[in-house]
C-alpha cells in the first residue's frame, strides 16, 4: 500500500454575519501534513469541495514540471499533426476501422502502424506512438 505524505482534512467555513440561523456551514477540504498539521493546500483559502478535487489540485501544486512536460508534448503532437495532416488522417482512420470491426489495435500493432507510416519522414516525430494514440483515444 502506498503511504501518502499528506492527509485530507474536512473543516467548516464560518457563516457570514447576515446568514440565517438555520443555515448550514459550508464544509470544505484541505490538504495537510500529517506530522506538523501545516496546511499544504487549501485552494487559496476557499477549500476544496471534494476529496477528488483536493487530490487533483494538490498534484498540480506539487508537480508543476510534470504538467509543463505534458503541455509541451501535447504542443509537439499538435504541431506535427498540422504539418502532416495526411498521416494523421491515415493513422486515426486505421484505428477507427479496427475498432469498428470489433478488433481494436493493441499497443504492439499501434507501434508498428506508427513506425510504418512515419518511416519515410526526413525527421522522426519527437514523441512516441503511445503519446500520439493516447491523445486520440
């Protein structure tokens, strides 16, 4: 089991001064350090509405370099697609036809198809077949 170095904590936001007496306080979630109880992320003081959004938000704060790399890879794929629309169309059509026929391509077949269609290029793409097909899944 993976041990996390953070925990989620549920807390209540204070009610505004003019709120009705029967109004329920807003419950929010923040990410805290389990040892020191220091707040690691609380959505700029507003808190997260769900545990899922707290996990996602904390990931964005914790690993900005992974997000930058993913954005750069996506930009490279988009640029390559705009420069090679015929190959992009052939690749996506082959995957679609295989899936429509009831026999979707596995990873090995996708790699082979990608290598076959990009073999004649002067400069190979700066990403893998898995990256390309992940974008078109």
